[in-house]
C-alpha cells in the first residue's frame, strides 16, 4: 500500500513500521532511507523509555511509560491497532490509532477516507486518492478538482466563465476568461453574444450594421460589408462605394466598371436610353419592338407602330378608342388628368425616380404637378421613314417619290377618319393612270397606288428604313416652335447620315440629292408625329412646309395640305365651332397625329408651332433633409450640418469613417475600408475607424488563450507573442523550475505534486 502522509518540518526520510517516508522538493533532495535493523541496533548510552527518542531496542517512544496509548510502558511494543512514528534522526512521538479504510478517519498510511469503499468518487476502495479529485475533509465526500473547461465556475482559479470547453472565440476563452461582447450566465452551457446584427450598432465581428438584416443593401444579414458598398454611418443606409467599380449599389441603376458615357451606363451610373444593363455590369443595346421590355422601355408590344398604346420608342401611350372619342391616360404615359387616381406620372414605369411603377410617390421624394406650357421646350415623339427617292445607287426607287409635281396643295388624297391602325386612309384621288378631274387634280397625278401609299407610314423592310426619335420644340411666349422661333424657312433633313444612304457593309443604296444652295441631302422620307393634349379650348396648331401634310385631331382630319407643292401654310384653331366639328369634350384627352411626306427636291421646308396644347405631368425630386436617402443623395440625416459622421448641406457625405482621413478625436485610424474585425499579430483598422482587436492589445478575444499586451513573451509562466499560454505549472509537462507537474491534479489528494509544482512526500514499502 502506498500513500501520502503530510506534516510540518518533515525530514528527508524516515522509516516507520517497515515503510520509508521520503519528503522533499526534488529527487536530489529526498532523504535516504535508513534500514530498520540499523535503527534497532543502535545503543546509545543513557537511553531511557519515555524520552521521546526511539533508542536501542525500542520500537516506539511516545514520551511516557503508560500502556494503552499505542506505545507500551517499556517502549518495546507498538500496541495493536496503533501506529507510532520512528524518525531516522531517532526522534519518536505520539502514536496514532490505526483506522480502517472506509471508516471516515484517515489513517497514517491512507491518502484519504471518505467513509465508504466506493471507487470513482475521489477516494478509491483502497483509500487512495483518485486523479481529478481532492479530499480535504475526512469522512466527507471528495471534491472534483476545478479546472478550466470542466463546466463549473471556479472563483478560486479566477475564472470569469466556464462553458465546458477550452475553445476560444465562443464567448469564453481557453483560459476561462469572458471574451468581449459575450455573456456566459450558465456554467457548462454555451455563451451567447451581446452583439445583435440589425440593432444599428457595430460591435464584435460586425463590419457594419445598417439597422436591418436584409441582403443586397450593402450590409448583409450577418452584418458583413457587401462588395461595392460603403456603410459610413451605423444605423443608416449604406451607399455605393464609388461609381465605376463594377458593382451596382445604392441609387446606381448600373455600373459597368468605368465612368465613360455612351456605352449604356453613364458616368453617373444611370442607364442610358436605348440600353439595358445587368447587375453584373454587362450592357447591351435594346431593340424596341422585339417584344421584350428591358432597360428604360416602358413597354414593348412587339412592333414599331405608334398609336397602339406602345409607340416606336417603347413609351407607354394613352389608351384610345378605335374611332373618335377621348383617350384614357395610363400609368407611365406622363399624363395626369383631373380625376385620375395617379399620385404622379413621370412618363415611365421605373422605380427609384420618385414616381413608382404604380404611379405612386416614393418615400423620400416630392412630386409636383406641372404643365408642359411652363417648360422651355417640349419634345414630341416622331418616326421618320426613309425611302429610295432618286433613280441612282443600287436601291429600288419608290414610285411616289421624285415623280410628281405641283404648285399648290392637292386636297382629298386621304379620308376624313384614320383607319383601325391609326393611319391615313387612301382615297385614290389624283392617282396615276386614272381619268383625272382637272378641278380636283389641277396639277395632275399625285400618287401611284393605294399599295404604294400604305407604305408611307408603315415599316416595310426593304422598302423603307425607320428612325424613331423625338422632335424638340422651343418655347417663345405662349407657343412652341420647331425648329426655333420665330417661324423661318428652316430645312428638315433628319436622315442625311442614316437610312438608305448608308446601306449594309457600306453599300450606297441611294445618292443624296441637291438643294437650292448646292448642298447634298437625303431627300425622300415621311414624318409621323403623335402628341396628346387635354382639350381646354383655344389650342392652335400652325404648319408651314412641303410637301404633303395631314393633321388629324381625335382621329379626324383637321388640316389637309396634301400633294406636291412648295412651302404652304395652314392653321388649326380649336374654337368652339372646330371643337364641335371634331367632337371634343372639355378636359378630354385627345391625340394630335401629324403625317408629313418630303417627296421631291430641292427643298424640305418644315415649321411646326403648337400653342395651348398643354398637358399636366409630374416632376419629382428628392427632399434633402427629410432623413431619407433618395435620388442622387449620398446621405440624408435630417440635419445635414456637416458634423462628423453626418451629411453636408446638399445631402453629400461629410467627414466620416471611410474617407481615408483620420478625424481626431473620433477616429484612431482610417484606411478607407475599415473592415478588420481581428488583426492577428498586427494592428488593422476596424469598423468605426478604431483599431480592431489584435494579439498584444491586452484584451483576451477572438480565441486567444491569453493576452498580456506588451508583456507577451515566450517565457515560462508568460503569454506568448501568439497569445497562447506558454510553459507553466499545471500544463502536465515538467519544465522551468518545476520538480513535479501533475496537470490539473496539482495539489490535490493523491497527487505527488503540490499546487506550486513541487514534489510532495511519498510513502513506499521498505524492502527488507
């Protein structure tokens, strides 16, 4: 049987009842055992029983000559059931009654006695101490040895948490110290973070916190910064890092990785008209009429026809009946009439510009109703169609161009009403090959056939080439003029560098014609203009030019300047009489459709004046100062006074974390990104422009076992420069000044090592 027997002032070694007790702090200091017969053979002069010295042939000496106390009266016998000390120095002492293992009394040779013979409870069935336990009180249950990771909070060990493991980064460090932004209320249970993504405060490993847990707005559901975004102010919306970085963010509609205009995505990261851009930054030209609505198209009905609800520029048009009658405004047509349920209508069905695709005012915007009469200019949609007019080049000349002549207008070439497609209906009057009435056709034939006329205002591949664009009329006084006020003899040549004069692979299908001034131009085209207005009375339309001009209002012919002729003028005034003739109702929405044909050299006169043809439309603008970021605002904190972390007047970013300028005293660093949440062995700039936690900052975090700040050094009992525990008492490895290391069992019952890693006394049978 082996065990421990502790006392004070123990010698290096003694022999008691055949056992050698060795005490010391190391193998080199342990006392040498003295053979029993050597002690018993000593005979010293003056020996006497009762002097507390075991001498001569004495087996014990308890300082008296009384029986019944363990040592007989003659000191020659150790009484049954007792143990008496016998030191190598010859010193004796009081005897102890021998105990039985399990009786709750720790005998001299028992390491422990918890009052039972059960193993596994700290004190074995042989009354030996079991590893991981301590039995400080005889007869009482043993205690488990406290150690970091046992799931029990030990204030003696200085633990501030114990979650049952020695892993770092889970709230409780490997050294059982509470990590920043963590709570561990229940020992043995998992800790939890006090960081709440979405609360508008950046903490822990968060790189951002915009007050929500929504992806795609710059700060992800786990509060990590998304690529292409900047989140300068916690609790506020994130913004695009910069236009041109290839990531669509913030109020950007597109981002193709550059700041060059003309490639579909403008230098302001707005989609350009006629283009569509994916979120990946790939832009392509859209084709109105392909049946796919994309880019800035408000509609695409699969054709290039104006007047059918979706025009040739893929803009939404009002819904009009097949015959005369007021039209109905639709969301996206840019028109608001009295009684409409729309809050706004900016002429498109795009979100993010103040007026939503449902024509409702968006948050952060104000939308004001305005009249087209108040603008400096108006733009009306127009379609030009080019025909091969001259018998030169490789194209097939259209039979209605450069053939007929006239000195005045020839009326009656079209019917009073438009057809079901909204196009003029051919009458056949003054058609070539017919017997002509000289009074109706004073200048002879003016057209070839109905089939040829139907091609004037319809897209016919191989016969014409169309160009859908807008005609800009400039305001002067109460009227709008094209090309500019006052009416002049301006020439209209919209297709000089388009149409058949530039054919496939550079082939010239038509040579340019000559004007009176010796200029070369592309003659031979038609013009189709459609414009809507709210009838109020007194509207005036004036036209001056050549050749054919037919103006329809409410799908009825209102001005007829047909046939080949030099410059001629006509005016329509929508007075009460004209309104009655055309069936116009006050505040009704009606269409003006102008059809024109330039069919002969050497002039192309075109002057159009509109007065009173007004529409109520909508202009939306973001409200800087309402606390909502909208439109081209970079920020809006509702104050916008330029304070740190806030906005400048005009809703532009002020001094802030992320501007690469260290703003003292608010910032410790600023690298422009500031997303480090742990710097490792170096300092790195983190959210809020503060140094992120790192090994060496003196705070245990992010899985560190320890951190003594500048005191981190690779030495015994210290924290290493990698924030791991260095060699130390309790690691189970003999190192440094230690003479013993039993790991977590140091200092416990049954351990050969003291709590300070010094060797304790041992008791072993003596070989005899």
